[in-house]
C-alpha cells in the first residue's frame, strides 16, 4: 500500500465515532460499511464523472463513477470556476451554504463540488476490504481533482477560466496541495483549517480542546471533575453497571484496556465535536446549536442533582493525557483491527513523514493560497499562524471553530 494511504488511516480514525469501532474483533472480510446516505444539495442535481481508478498505472483501464454537483445560477461567461473538494465524508447540503456561495454570486463564477473517492456515493470498488483501499490515497485524490478540472474545462468551455479550489480540514489540505502540485491548472486556493504540519497522533489537538474549555470560567475544571468521576466508576463492578445504565453501553470489561479506551473515546467525542464545530452552521445535523459556551453552561450548572458526565476520558489535570500513551495505543489497535497488523506505530509515523517530505509541511512552497483558521479549531495547532509567504495570507478568526468557508476574502 502506498505511503500516502497511511495518512488516511490516521485521519479516518480521528473522525470515527467510537460507536463505529465497537466490533473491533468481529470485522468481516469486506471491511466497514459504506457511508450512509446524506441529505443532498437541494439547488443542484447530482452528476457523475468517469474517473480512473489508478492514475499511476497506465495499463489499468478500470474506471468508476465519481459524484459531483454543478452550481451555475450566478455564472456569467468570463467568470472564474470555483471547485469545492470533498473530504472524509459524503457531500451534503453544506456545499450549497457558506461563504463560497457568496463568492459564486459576487464573482459570477461557476461552481463545482466533487465528492472524495470512497466516501458518500463515490465508490471506486465493490467493498471496503483492505486490498481495495490501496486506491485510497492523497495522491490518487489529487489526481482525481486535476483530472476533473481538465475534463470539466473542456465540457463547459472554460478554456480561459481561472480555477480556485476550496476545502476545509483534510479537504483544506488537499486544496493547498492541488495548488502546490498543479499550479498550471489552479490559480488559487482557499485552505480552511488545513493542518499542513501533520502529526501521526496529533497530541496538540486535545491541548487545543482544553484551551477552548478554559475560555469559559470554570468549564475546564467542571469537565475534568466529571471525567474523574467516570474514571472512579471504573474501579468496581457496581460503578461499571452504573456507567452501562447511564450510557446504554454493551458488554463491557473494566479490566480490558481496549474496552476502557473505546468507551472513553466515545464519551470524549461530543466534547471534541462541540469545540471543533462551535457555532458552526450544523443545522442539517442537529436541531440544537453547537457551541463551547452552551456546552459549558450545562457543565457548570450546579443546580443539577448529579453532575453531568460529559463525553470524555480525560484526567482531572490534563485533557490531552489521553494521547499519552493511551491514545496512541487505541489508534493503533483500531487501525490494525480494520487494516491488519502492518499498521503499527512505525508504519503510521513513516506515512506521515512521507507526506511531510512530499509536500513540505509548514515549508510548503505554494503561492495564492489563503489559509483560514478559527481560534477554537483544534487543527489550528498544526496550521500556519503567520503568512508563509507574501502571496499566501493567514486569517485567524477569533471565537470560531472549523473555519470552512466562514470568512469572506477578496479573490483577485
């Protein structure tokens, strides 16, 4: 399997709900299931692009159907082409919202949104068995984007059109990489929340979550106290039974390290998601506004009869402790359960180092890239804090989370 694929393994884990890995010991030969259907955009019909399966094998003639959407309501001839790159999930209604839609109107641009291979309905292979995942790499994904731009330029008569790519989080990384690798195809890029520095186990990620909690007086300590209470319940069977009843857990062995970390990861997820998507436009996912402040109001509410036990497995003093060493243990076990024993710490680290060598990390030599981050965004620890060059500005938005398409910039 190519080195580039290793970063997908780590990334897939970070965004995986613990509930998706409950059956670590019972995965069948076809791998995990495909993504469930997501609400599609309502202002564009879906289209299908015939994409090459392996861009690096000239004798491999296999193709597959990649889903994409076209937004041409505001387009006028001579306007630019804006391309939103899909990330590690299905394309949904979010692609018809946010600042990039304002850009389409302001610049009379034609817009495209392309779903990432292996996510949503863009399924290159019949199933997700490990042998089929050799085509799930950053390199293949970048070639997908380049190939799409070349063909779309011809089909939509855009030969004199400037292309600008958009992406957030992992897709923000791809957006910057496309500009870096294909400057002759892409004139500029918006890379929101792009963790260009990369890390196999991202210890600073939870450090940033802790900083977000500390922005509200008393919140960090309240969360830490609740997690300490959860740890206390793990000391005897009666406590475990209480946790099982409270969180509706399945069979659970408090002496099994993987069981404990699996549960703690599940409890931690809502804290992470709330901080990561604080005040984001997430209405299509939940009927309640997600924010650090609203979560902290619950956590510091002393009128409750019993203090809430929020998502998390952190100790009283250090939220980031889960990553050292328990987190790396858990990440590696999950990777090995899905993809085989070869995916150990050495291999995961080697894959990340390969990516840093190929694209430069914080030393990436790309111009005309706008990097945006929210101050609550955990990935800002791995992004630029200052302009990497005079033609690639960095914009930090205070009090916001993942900055995907939330900031208006002037495109020239």
